[in-house]
């Protein structure tokens, strides 16, 4: 008859190492998101669009530094850079936000993520944080460049200190822009599974509001309406807060705190809607 | 022109839920004009701020971009373009059918609300001027964006860069680039057709007319050429 059957020990073992858990997964997803935003670790094709935008914003800062070195005049302050570059930042959002969230929808990888310790809210917040960080770097990097350029041409230490204060103020404004822009963009992109369509939707939402606000502001003729109207466009909302905090942008009258509140509300509502959107993910 | 392809394209474009997202844009245009009139804004402000600033500079290019890259781009994206390419139909007819559908849809979605809004601002003549100018603009943009969707794998992003940077920033700052800016052709057409003095025209009518035809033909020709040597590949990075 046949030989006696045996069970061989081929070395199956339980995993006894450290389980890295939820926090590690969320951190990895965040880190991966930031890398994806700049196309790091991806093919050259994925780098083209983000780096076109980065190049344009950086060249803006370089022009400022060059003019400052030649004439000593600052044609663009640290705080003005985000608003001058805001259209480019919008293009960056249209490139990166769909890359971060729409791809996962299209390739149906979300069930794989959610079968891990990673919670749904972790996924949404990690993606949002990654985009916000990338957008912040897009503006803060050139601001740092402007600071370095100005610091070397400054005459004494107090001049350098003044430049440093200016840059920190610029970073605060950049943070406002990054939070307002990216919370809205991720929310829009998370609804569309096609990257092209998500990009179009982001640009439509951002661009359609600014002529409307422009008209309303012109109608108000410097009155209450023209002080309130800029609230309704993501382009001018952070500018209003800047005006409230530093008094360096358009006239907001007594509505400064309202701008702060609306900004906070806008970020919170967009984030909550984003969390709500990922509560249920159909296959 | 192939009716079957045109029909399939139109159905693919309009039969989906997401195409209804195009609707709010015309509604916003008319709504804002109505609000402006209710606040008794001056006609020149409305023409410059709403009709040109919102209609010609934002809604027309963006609608044309989404529609123009959607007619062929979405088929290339999901690979179903193979079914059309393997049929014995000349590439030029495929492109022509796609172009006609794209231009018709963009023209209807932009010209009708523009006609309504401009009529509210300055009478029927201004309305007709803006409406017809938008039809011309929709045709040029559709040809350009259709060509883009065969030339590059990411037509929407390239189109966005073109709309935002070339049409939006450069053509309004560096005046020399206006002769190659579709936005300024549309403004010129609207100005010439309506005879209105509410807004300044920026290029001559002859230049605008000739360049419009040139760009349309060039776009369609380029799309045909590229589709002839088109290689089907999966989604890349």
C-alpha cells in the first residue's frame, strides 16, 4: 500500500514582531501623499505638471529677489505672494487633489485601505493634511527664497530680523490659503472618480466665484456690500483674514472677525463633509 | 461625419449624471446678471464684469474644455476608443463627428445663457452679438481641446494651463499675445456684431475672423493626424 502519510513541519510561524498599528498607517499615508503631490518616486510624466507650477511660483520669487537686489525695492511683499500666485496654486490643486483621492476611487483601492487598522477618518484626514502641506510648501518655499535673497542684501542684523518677521507673517498667510484651498479641493475631488473631471470641477468652483465677488464688490462702492462680498470666493476669503490680522489688504471695515469666523467655518465644514463622504464607500 | 458616432458621442456625453453638473454655470451667469440689474449696476460694468469677465473668460473656455476633452478623451481613458478605431471609417470623419457634437453642446450651453444675460443688459442686439460670438468661440475651443485630447494623455490639465495662464494671465497683461487668444476674438466678434460701445475691442475683426478659421481647421487637422498614428495604451501615470 501507500507510504505512511506524514505532516512535514515546513516552518509556518505566527507573526510575533511589533504591529505598527493605526498611527503608523496614517503617518505613512500622509507621507506618501506629500510625495505623490510632488511626483517623487514616480515617473517623469507624473512630475511634469506639479513642477511646472512650482517653477512658475519660484520664478515669481526670483524676480522679486532680483529686483530687490538691483533697486532695493520690494515689488511684492511676503504676504502678497500667496494672493499673486493664487491662480497658480489653484492649478496645483487641480493637478494634485485628483491624484491623491480620485485615483483610489477609480482603481477601487479603498476597500484594501479600510481592511487595515486605518480608520476611515484617518484616510480622509491624512489625504487632506498631505495636500495642505504640499500647497503650503508651494507658497512657503518661494517665500523662504525671497527671505534668503533679501537677508543677504540686508545691511545689518536688525534688517535681517525684520525680513524674518516679514517671512513669518507670509507663512501665516500661506497657511490660511493652504487650509482654505485644500479642504475645498479635496472635498470636490473626493466626489469624482475620474481625475480629469475632478480637475475640471475644482477649477470651475474656484474660478466662477471670483468675477461674481468682483461685481458685488464694485456694486457696493466701498460700502458694507463691498466689504462683505469677498467672503464668498476662496480666492479673497484668506485675503480678508490677512486684512483683519495685519491690515495689509483690501478694506474689510468692521467685518474682520467675521472673515476669521467664515474661514474657520469653511475649513471645518469642508473637513466634516469630507469625513462624511468617506463614512460609506461603495465598491 | 458619421451619424452613428455622433449619436454615441452625444449619448456618452449627456447620458451621464455628471454632465448635469454643467448646468449651474449658465444659471449662475443669468442669476448674477439679474442681481446686478436689481442693484442698478451700470451696463458697462455688467458687460465688462459679468458678460466678459464671467461668461467669455470663465464659462465659455471651461465648458468647452470639459466637453471638448470629454468627447474623445473619456473614450481613450477607458479604452473603448478601440471599437471606433477598428471600424472601417476614415479618421477624419470620426474627428468631424466628435467635433460637431462637442461644438454643438458647448455652443448651446454657453450661447443661450449669454444671449439671455446680454439681452437683459443691453437689448436684443447685444444679446445676439454675444450669443453668436460664443458659438464661434465654442467651435474654436472645441477643435483645440479635441486636438489636445489626442495629443496628450492629460488633456484637461494641459487645457487648464492654457486657459488659466495663456488666456487668463498673459493675454490680459502682455497685449501682443492678444492676436493669438481665442478670448479676445470672441470679445471682438461680440463687439463687431452688436456695434456696442460698452466694452473696448482689442483685436481687429479681420484678424479675429481669419485666426478663428485657422485655429479650427488646424485643431481638426492635428486631431485627425494624431488619431491616424494613435497607439492604444492603458492608463499611465
